[in-house]
């Protein structure tokens, strides 16, 4: 008889107010954190540059010009259009060995690279949360799932991604899948650890005693406890995915070379790096800034969302 009042009290408006205030307090601390502000600002700028690439880019990023091969930043060349008329092209950041504009390719590359990072983070977090919730809650399923996850984690992520992408036809879908699979075990282990601790809480045991269905229990009582760590983990996965995609493209086994991504832009200039370093320098700077910004955002969110670290902020 003492169980029902406890459950009713846990869902009453009186206890909902402090929870809402705690959430608002965490958000306020997050916006005061310099890492969150700086990292978030840089990410917004990168996303805006990628979204505005059709308007900011001066030249078709996939169109080669033989007369404009390996031009230094600030160079201009005259080419003829489809009607045979002379057209002057200005290479703001130089050109690659096929005469493609590095400036336009870097801008368009932001769209692909950031899209891959965000997509991998979302898919791996959702899949990892589902698997981790059931693995941590269902006792007989836990050892089976965890042995599979341990086997995947035993293989270095980049090697597993290379092996997976080689099994499929080159394309953005294959790259996303190849990067996502190695990230899922890390999410599963994190969610499972949260579930194992929450499962022993009195309110969860009370819900089990009253006959609450498993799916409803996981949704209402267990899942909310995984949101904060998953937001932080998702930022780190996004940064890692952007970097791995660049590595795969640089090695020539990721997204097709004609598609502008930061890895492909650097790959096109690796053979002439000593003579024309701009082919690697500019996309490398964009890649480094983006990965650093996402990691800074993740660190800031971890500091504000983790109760133990939040006291220091």
C-alpha cells in the first residue's frame, strides 16, 4: 500500500517544477560556458558556409579547366564558355591539378562532411540507445549483446570502417554505414551502464511491482536518464565521423573523388603538396576548426550536464 502514493507523488506537479527548474538551470549554465559558446558559434558558421555554398562559391566545384591547373591563390585565368566566349575566372584559394576551384570545393565540401558527421551521430545514438536499453534491462540478453559489442570494439574503428566501405559501392551511404557501425558499440556500453544503475532505483522497482509494461517503463523511467550523456556522446561521435570520412576520402576509398569533400580536396593535392600547399592547407584548416569546435561543444556540454562537473562551472 505504500507503493502507490510514492508513484503518484513522483508524477505530481509539485515535483515537476523542480525538475523543470533544474533543466533550465543546466541550459543557463551551458550558455555561460565558453566552450559551448565558442564551439557552437564556429559550428553555426561552418553550417552557414556549407548552406550558402551555391551563392558564395564562384565556380562549379566539379568543373575542370585545363588552362587553370595548379594556380596559386589570387590567380586569374581566361577560359571559354559553352558559347565560345572568353570568361575570366578568379581562383581565390587557388586551383587543384585539374583546374578546379579550391575555394568552391572547400565550401561545398563543408556540406558533405558536416552532413556525414551529423547523420552518423544521430543514427549511432538512436541505434545504440535502443540496443543498450534492452541489453541493460533484460538480464539474459545482456551477455549476448555485450560479447558482440566487445568483438566489434576489438577492431580499430578506422580499420573496421575501411573493411566495411570496401564491401559496398563507393558513395555517401556506404561511408555513413561504415562509420556508424564502429560507433554503435560505444553508445551501447554507455547506455547499458546507465540502465544498470537506474534499474536498481526504488522508483523503477516500484513501477515493476505495480506491473508497468517493460516498454512503458523504459520510456518513462529509464530513457530520460540517458538523454544528457547521449547528447555529449553524440557530439564526440560527430567529430570523429567527420575526421574518419576525411581519412577515407583521402585514401581514395570513401566518397567518389569528383564529389567535393574536405578529404577529397586534400587527396587531389597530396602529390603536389610541396609546390602547391594550398590544396591541403585550406581544407585542412576547415577540417581542424570543425572537429575542434565540435569537441569543444561536447566538453562544454559534459561540464554542464554532468552533476559532478556542473558544481565547478
